[in-house]
């Protein structure tokens, strides 16, 4: 008999189940701005909320690219 620590082995829950349970149990929402189930205005709202809370994705990508170039020097 093989004993595995809790959380190892078995089957993993699908990501959609984890997201749904996060919303229902804790009020946490994980959503992609590319989710095709959302309408354009809904995707824009998600994008605006993300920018307000965490900043612009474009600025973040530019900064990462700049850091990568500097690291190569």
C-alpha cells in the first residue's frame, strides 16, 4: 500500500470548478478578459477594473521587456 500526502494523487478539479467555488464560497472572481462568454462591454469592465486595481498590462509588458534587454547587457 502506498501512502501519499494529502493533495497528491487522485484527480484534479477542473479550473472552472475551482473558479466557481471561489466565487460561491469566498466572493473571489477569476475571469479572463478574453472569455468569450462575456459581451464586449463586460470584457471592457473587467479590463478597467484590472487596470484600476493592478495597473496597465501594457506598461507592465514594456517594463518586463526593458528589464530583459538590460539583463542581457
